[in-house]
């Protein structure tokens, strides 16, 4: 299978092209939101993948959007992640940390009573996962220029923290309606300064973060995740400039020798053929992006192998299949049946539905 062949680029040397996608699992159920021994076991179990991307890890105390997510902005949190990266490396795996700020898709219950930050004061009319269950979002506070610069600095610090914690690199979560995406979309960004209006202004925040991180590390240790086709979910409505914005954004990413560009396949629920949209989106950006392209959303062994064989992508990330199948690579290689996922335990504490799925 092409999917199981090694992959080598200027930035990456991977033992196969199977990537574990970032997935929130809400197992850091402790006061400090630190990674635990159980979380280390979970990632180590899945280390036969060519690359693991961690669940999103919050970069400061205003980035939170879900309970029990392991964070990466305190010394205690950084030290806790070390046992995760060590466990993965001990088994010959590689792991990137996904750096995350949810912006307006949050709630004061998660932010010590403060309103969420966002490019503009517009309620996304979505939900946030709090200690009291799912809560309706509120109108956020528009970020000042000082807020923006502080957040840039916090992303830079989080990236440095990730490398200190032993991660092989970082991924910026600029998809799925979170903070970066909120700057991109006209429905969530009504700013009149140089972070709003024209396309070059709405993508400015992402590139300021990239520039800040590359002051501290090689761009070859950075991936970027985008969701160009996302529409009518996570509070985002795709607008008439989205095609042009993403074309310009991705073309500008060519100026950085990144580890990869990761395309999330999230679209709108009403799409008749979601997989066709994923493939068509990947084909389009394959003509623009000159580096390593990773794609995601609903792939199987067969469909993942096909997009690699046809040159549509270099790497494929798998989400839910990796929840129930820690030995997903081995199952792909053997043509073996897959375990059935227990979706009711996706976000619950403890080992059940987390580290207790059987291997072959």
C-alpha cells in the first residue's frame, strides 16, 4: 500500500503516511489541566503511525473552549507533556503538538468569568463544553491591538514550550471556526483596522504568529491546519471572498518551508457528497501549495491509499478510526477488521473508551 510507504521531505522523515489527526478527548481532569500517565499511554499505543498530532492544547488561560483539555502554557503543563513525548519516542513514534485558541467559541464558565476574545463582538451562536455541560456562547469581547499582540506572543511561547516538552514540532489550528478562522471570515471579522476588511488584513494575524514562531525555531517544525470548505458550522458562514482568501493564504504559505499543510475536510452537513468535496478541495490546493500536503475527513484504508497513489496528497490523517484502533497501521497492513468505536466515551474521564480498545 502506498499509504504504508515511508515519506521523506526536507522537513519530515516518516515511517509511513498514516497520520493520527488531532482529536479532543478531555482526559486532563485535574486542577492544572496537565497531561497524565493515561494520556501518555494513549499516544504511545498509537505510535506506529507515521506522525501523531496531539489533541489541541490551549496556549493561554483565555484560549479554553472545552473542559479537561491538557494545556501548554505553565511550567507544570510543559513538564507533564514530557512523559507523553517520551512514551511516543520510546516506541519509535513522532508527535507534533497542536496549538489551539478557540476565540469566541467559549464561555465565561471556562474563562474565570471573563468574556471570550474574538476579532469582533459577534456571537457565533454555537456551544462550548463547560463543567456544567454544553453552554450557549455569548457575545465575545473584541480584541484590542494589545490583545492581539499578547496572543501572538503566547502562541510563540507555546511553540517554544512544545519543543521543550519534547514534541517534534507544532501545528497551528487555523481551522474549524476557531480564532484564526474567525479572523479569516467576514461573518466574524468586522474590524476596521489592519486586521479586518481586505483579505491581506484578515490573514495578517496568522502570518504574524508564524513569523513570531519562526524567530524561535525552524519553519520545518511547523504545520498549519486550514478548513477552506467549512460552511454553516462552528459559527462560520462561508463568504464570497473565501475562495480568493484561501488561495492567497496558501500561496503565501509557500514562502515558509513548513513541515506540512493540513486540510480539514469539515464542510456543511447538507453537502451531498462530502468525500468528493474533500478530494476536489485537495486537488485544488495541490496546484497551489508546493510543500507536503496532508488531508483529512472520513478516509478509510482504501480511499486513503487511493489519494496517495493518485498524487492528490502526500499524507492522510485519520481521526475516529484512531480512537478505536490503536494499532490502525497494523490493521491496515493486515487488511484486518476494525474495532467498533464507543462514541459515548469520547469525552468522558478514565480509561474506558480511551486506552482499553484491543489490538490484533
